[in-house]
């Protein structure tokens, strides 16, 4: 699994909404495109809280969850 959200640069319009909701302060705008500045901090700080993914109006940022199916 990746350590941080996946950014689709072409979808990001630079609105900055995800920056406002990230309590770990690891998202910044570089050339008006969102960038993750400390990839490993996403999981260590907030365990992929997914606030950024939920608030993004363009679907530019997603959390790479693994789906694990357990047999019982
Ligand atoms: S998942 Fe949470 S901690 Fe990680 S970048 Fe998004 S808002 Fe920040
Ligand atoms: S909320 Fe989405 S479109 Fe806005 S800056 Fe973040 S990734 Fe880009």
C-alpha cells in the first residue's frame, strides 16, 4: 500500500479545500496543484482519515485503501 493519498494532477484545480481539512498539514499547493510534502506522515498522524478525499470536488485526491476479505 502507498503511504499517502494518490494525486491526479490533471484533475486538481488548486481550490485548497483539502489543505484546510488535513490536520497533519502535509498538503500544499505547488504551481497550483496539490502536493503531499510528507508522505509517511499521512498514516502515522491520522491513519488516512480521508478528509481530503471526501472534500475534494474534482476527485483529484484519493486514499489507496486495500480491501481485505476475511474468511470466517
Ligand atoms: S488522508 Fe487525512 S491526514 Fe492524509 S493527507 Fe488526507 S486529510 Fe491529510
Ligand atoms: S480539494 Fe481537490 S481540487 Fe482542491 S486543491 Fe485539493 S486535490 Fe486539488
